[in-house]
C-alpha cells in the first residue's frame, strides 16, 4: 500500500503600531477601531493530511492547528 501525505506551516507578523491600520482595515464598530493600538501580532499555523493511495475503508485524515498572539504593551485597549 502506497501512502500519500503532506504538511504545511505558516507564520505571519503584523504590527498596528505603525499607524497603517494593518490589523483593522475596516472600522465597522468602535471595537474594530480600537484594534489600531493592539500592537504586534504573531500568527502560527500548521496543517497536515494523509491518504492511502488506493481508496477503501481507510479514510483520508487531516488536521490543523493555529495560534494568534498579541503584544499590547500599553494595555489601554
């Protein structure tokens, strides 16, 4: 039996402290507008899938995980 699979990962760094509105492009609510001062954001993700090369009773299996952190040094928002 041949097995097929793959894994992927991603990382993103975004910073709203430079007044470009990178993290809150739309200001639909006051809460969204308050995100302009949230500071740097780090986002991490990983996903994987596995599948037998011949279909049968064994299904394809996939999983993913993600985490987003913010460093708001002034804690005003």
